[in-house]
């Protein structure tokens, strides 16, 4: 694949503006193409399996119509006390999530799937970010949600914005994973695929 990879299109299979901004950091030209995927969990599926399956499904959906392209897909789930939490969808939902997170730990699982259908290249990895929230008052939560409006973020907070002020600690092998796309792993995969990543 190396000899032809620089001639291949690079596609981000996501409608997320956060992932788009992250991928732009690598300085490579890419397209954005999103295919709708049913994100319902399967019976008995663990969070780790679910996030990996969904990342691959997003990639595979775009690969079906663009088999010569290198396609990047990603998915993220927040897990709190064994329960999977998605995007809150509203300010009230974000406040409820953050109230539950006060003085506790949340694991953010960010799965990456990179594939080129016609060459057979595939790279998959899941990065876990352990987030510990400090004790949060109702006033702090209301103020934060009004300021950052994190209704489209898993877990109801934005680590790249004011959300870090809510935290006691955060641990991860890749600091960009929490935003939605683990760039260390993306760069590694693209180098394996033959791209010249700065």
C-alpha cells in the first residue's frame, strides 16, 4: 500500500466538528463523508466492544462507496459506574450527567478504525481516558453548562474548553482522545499506510 497511499484520498467518516479540527492538525488534505450508523447497543455487549464495533461500522459504511480511499472512523462512549452515557442532548441532560459525575470517576472510551477496502489495510485501537471529577455544586454545574453548552459531547463536558475546571485529574495515553480522535494513534496508522505525517 505504501507506494500508492499518497495518491489515495483520505476521508474522515464523521460529522463531528471536533474530530475535523483535530485531524486538521496533521496537515494532510482530507474529505469529510458521513454515513448514518445505528448506534444502538447489542444485547450483552460490553462498552469496549460497543465502541469498537461502532467505530468500525462508521468506517466500513464509507468504505463501501469509496473502496480506494483511506477512511478514518471513530466513536466515543462515557462509562460511569458501569453505565454507558451518550451525548446529553440538552442543557438539562448535561446538568443531570454532571451532577451524577460529582466526586466520581468516568471512563471515556475512544475507538479508532482506519481502513482502505481495496488494499486490505486496517488499523484499530481503543484509548481509555480516566477522568476524575471534583465535588461540583449545582451553581457550578449550571454556570458551566451555560458557558460551554456541551450538549453534543459524550459525558456532557468539553475538556478542550472550560470543562477542565470541573476535574480533579485526567489520565490517558493520548491527550486528544478525550476530544474524540486519538491523534497519536491516527498518526501511527497513517504512517503505516504510507502517508507522510509531519
